[in-house]
């Protein structure tokens, strides 16, 4: 091998070493990431849940007719305020032909019977005055006359009720449909000409109007079975209505259903709360609403941002890294308590004086002429 070849091989080797050294230096010359730190602090954590539902009147009264017939006239409209006893509508009686005919026949029979007994009574009265019959026989005849007279009156009254809906033209006739309570008419589901029936053993009857007091409202909603065990009667609620923006109403929990209902694979429990209605706002029955409930609240406790936590891949236990020098950190296992999704309670592991490493810091690096973000 001549010396030129030898020197060439040595030169190539030297250039290779220089290139490798340059590549190593370049690949390790990225600037180090400077992590910022923060500290735990004393604060308050509230664990909340939201129940969806609606706002409805506490009591709704359905007004039903006292007799079957046809709506002859409606005097009020939905939304009108009424007092107990106000006339809402009038029902026109449409009697059953067979029943009417039977009642009319009873009147005729009672009339004939009374006429016959009257003739007999007058004859016995003359005999009694002449001393032919005893007073006992005459009193028995008087009793028969009184009974026949009463029977005719009852037959006539029944006939009027079947035909007209009332007897004697009373002002409180069964044909008049009146408000039973004071409040606001929420709904009138019938119109003039509709046929209505009274409540009986086999039918609930036709609802002519629904009345409620809109100043006494309640929230009706449902909560999941995982949270119902943390609720107690008397807990405060914060009600927000979809129809009234930027306004919340105070309420208190008054009822928790003892039995749940399965919906979409989960068990839901009904809850109710008394809503404090303000005079400046009109709350209509059926407004959709959300109720915010505070399940747990702790004040003056040590808390930190939940974003500072990391979890061990093997044990799933939380830990943080605490500064022990300039950009030097050590691992600290921590015990945590309740969380509101942003901050978490610190039970042990760190103090409010410790500087805790903020994770997920990035720095810009150049690659192929473009700037990208590399996660540490």
C-alpha cells in the first residue's frame, strides 16, 4: 500500500470522527426547559351536582263539571286571575231520552196517586167529622196524603234536574262551573260545544279548567343514584331558568323520592324544592330549570391546582414534583381529598411553602425550517 492511499484512509477516518462529534454536539445542544413552579394555598372547595327539571306550581286544581252535558258558554280565558267561587263556564244539559221519559212518567203516576188519595182523604174526613170513623183511622189517611204529596214534589224535582240540571232555579245550579280556589287559570282544555261528563266510578270526568297559585312554585327534578345518598332535606338549591337569563333563584330541598326510576340504564330519583319567587319576575308553569346542589363543602383547607398532579403508572397513586434547587425537583407522594374539577384538597405530602412543578411546559424547536412545539 503506498503512502497516498494510507494517508487517504486516515483522512477519511478523521473526517468521519469530526462529523460524528459535530452531530453529537448538535443533537445535545438544545436549550434546557425551564419549568415554572407554583404553591398550594388556603381556600374553599365546593363539590356540586346539577339536577335538571322544571318549575311548576305546588298545587294545581282541576275543575270538573257536576253534571254531564255540553259546554254552553266559557266566561274566562287562560291566564285570568280568579277568586274562589268565580263563574268559569256554564254547561247545557242534554238529558237522556229514556231517563227523561221515566222521570216524566213518575211525575204523572205521582199526580194520579195523589188525586186518588185526596178523594179518599176528603171522604174519610167527612166520616170522621160525623163520628163514623175513629181518629186513628183518620190519622192514617192523613199520613197517606202527606206521603203522596211529598212523592209528587220529589218526582217533579228529579224531572227538573234531569231536564235542566237543577231544581227550583237555584243560583248554585249544577250547570254552573265555578273556581274552587283562588289563583291563575293555567289551561282551559275545552271549548264551547264540547261534550263533558261528570266524575264517576268508572271515569275521572272532563277537566274544564286548571287553576294554580303562581306565587307558590316548586322545582321538580331528578338526580343520579350515585349522588342521592349525599342529599338531605333542607339543603339549599340554586335555581336557574332557561327563560330568564343571568338570574338565579334560591330554593330549599323538601323532598327526596324513596324509590328510583330506571332511565337510559341509570336509576334516577325525583327531588322537589320550594322556590322563593320574587315579585319582579313572572315565572310561568313548566319553565325548564337546573338546580345546583352543594354535595360537600370545605373551607380554609390546603388546596392546589388539580393540573399539578401526576399518577404513578403502577399504583395509580398521585404525586407531584417539588423544587429542591435551581431546576431540580424531587418526587413527593401526596394524599388528596375532595375536588371541584379545578382545585383539589391536599391532605398530606406538601405544604403551602413548597414550590410545585408545573407540568406540560413546552419550548419551540426548529425542524425543517418550521417552528414546532415539543412536549417535555
